[in-house]
């Protein structure tokens, strides 16, 4: 086995592991119990795709794939920031449902 074949086997194995992790993160992004779990899994999917593109670049000896990975990195960063801004509140202590629970609890204590 030559060194080139050994690297090819290593890169192929790494791509298989990344594909398995992508499936796990896809499951977590759909099933995740909270919004933050879903956002983190979407971010992880972007990171794994970038790693896969870089490994493919090395495996196929194509340098232009690194440019694609850089562009995908920028797009992934911006998309996660926008999703976080939309779905995660800036001040979690001011959520309306928490205020309602506090009011109900206070009213129940006042009646006693």
C-alpha cells in the first residue's frame, strides 16, 4: 500500500464518519426538544458539511473546493446568526408566559 492509497482510505473513512454524524444531527434538528438544540444542530450540520468539502478537496486534489468551503462558511455563519436572532429572545426573563405564571402564583398566594 502506497502513501497515496493510505491517505485515500483515511479520507474515505473520514467522509463516512462525517456522513453518519450528519444523519445524527439531522435527526436532532428535527426532533430537538428546544429551539436552541435545533439551532446548534443546524450549526453543526454546516460545520460537518464544510469539513466534508475540505476532505473532498484533499481527496480529489481540487483546490477550488477550498474556495467553496470558505463561501459556505460565511453563508452558514450568517444564517445561524439570523436564526438565533429570530428564535432566541434577547431577554429571556421577560417572556410573557413566565409573567402569567408568576401572576397566577402571586394571586393564589394572595387568596390564601
